C-alpha cells in the first residue's frame, strides 16, 4: 500500500499542482476527499488548524503547502528528478509568481463564472478567509480579468518558443502555471482566452495527458487511522540549523501570511533554513509532526 495520502478536493487547483507531480513521477498515492469549505473536521486532527488544501500525509507526518509537499516528493523520489539544479531557482520564482499573482488574477473572474459548481456557502467562506484590508482593496473583476489576459501573453511568448516554461522539459514551473490555467479553463470566457493561444492549449493538453499517477481513493477515517497507528520520526534532517528566533523545544503558532490564517500550534522539533517541523499531540490521533515551509508563514512564540 502506498504511503502517500493527499487530502484534496476535485475543484482544488493547488491539488492539481501536486497531482501533476504524482503523474510525472508515476507515483502510487491515495486521495482523501476533504470539504471545499470550513469546517474540515477530518483535516484539523492532522494539521491542528491549517485548513488549506492540499495537505500531504505520510503516516504521522503532515506536510502543509504545495511548495514543501513538492520538495518532499523530490527528496523521497529522486529517481525521477523534476527540476534540474540549474533551473531550480528560476522554477521556484515562476512558481511563486504563478501561485500568487497569476492565481489571484485567474481565481476571481473564474469563480464567478462557475458559481453553480461550488456549494452555496462558498462565497461567504472565502470572504471570511481574507484579511479585511484585502477585501476593502478589491479591484473590479473586469480589470483583474484583463490582467489575466496579459499574463497569458507572457506565458504564450514562452510556450511559443519552447515546449515548457523553462525549456525542453517539464519542471516545477510547469506544474505551478498548469494548475492555475487548468482551473481558469473551467470558466467559459477564460477558456476562450486560453484557447486563443494554440501553444498554451497544446502544453495544457500534454500535462493533462500525463494523467494522475496511480491514484486510489480512501475514506478520511482510514487516513486518520493510519496517523493514529504511526509514530512520527523526530530525527532532525542533516541540514537542520540553530535559529535563535525559533528554538527547538519552544511552543509556536504558525499561520499563513496571506489568506486563511488558521493556526497550527506545536513544539519546534527542528528547523532548517527554509522549513520547520512542530510536534503536536491530537486527542483523536496522538502525536503528529507537522511540516511547514518558512516562505509565506508567520511564526509566533506561545507560552
Ligand atoms: N500556499 C498554499 C495555497 C493553497 C490554497 O490556497 N489552496 C486553496 C484550494 S486550491 C484553499 O485552501 N482554499 C481554501 C480551502 O480549500 O479551504 C499552497 O501552496 O498549498
């Protein structure tokens, strides 16, 4: 039985980013369907609060955020390397642009067009995830859509000159741009904008044709049983560092620095230059080690 469990839902663009890596690496994995809106009673025992999707579970280890999840998959499955070292920095920069700027230009215009596909409480749920100052500064949807069309022009310039975002092979940069455009394509008017660029259309189809790897679905309760029956390995990785602001043994609260600021509270077990892991004891499933990237997250010491 595969040990990879992805907590996701069908409509989630960021889940598709990770699933494209499962496909590229041809990995066997289990999908757990989580709710599209809060509360997520079968996810919070694992994360302690973090509600975003996807979350990768391996036994009693919980990996939050796709950039960390993909890094972990690269480390565990090095035989099918995703991004060569000479392209990794550039790929991470493009992925960060795609996950934030491109995603926000695509998400707002798309979601209004596919409103019938989401639960009725979706819009109130997502509004509550945003910080009030972000909501107050919201730009008109037509402007945002026009910006998305300009983003498409940049992507098209690249894909008209090369097969992939960074040249001749699929990398992290493709996975990140793919998940946004694939989601945007579910909205008819954005689909038409994408389809106006044959190079983008061909590239999207190529990634969709890679499939999903070896997927099998399991119930949320089965995933929680697996976490309960496992014990996390608390051994620090070889690249662990000492950090005076994040000392091992300290209790901290972790939350995203953008939207969806639910916290994970736990004891720091180890820290590296770009990630950290905290141990928490959940009343349902016992000890879990929750892993976070440092980029994009706020850390606050708690007594
Ligand atoms: N930085 C996060 C972003 C994940 C994200 O925003 N996911 C969306 C779904 S695709 C989400 O969690 N939306 C709210 C929800 O599902 O509750 C990552 O890379 O994993």
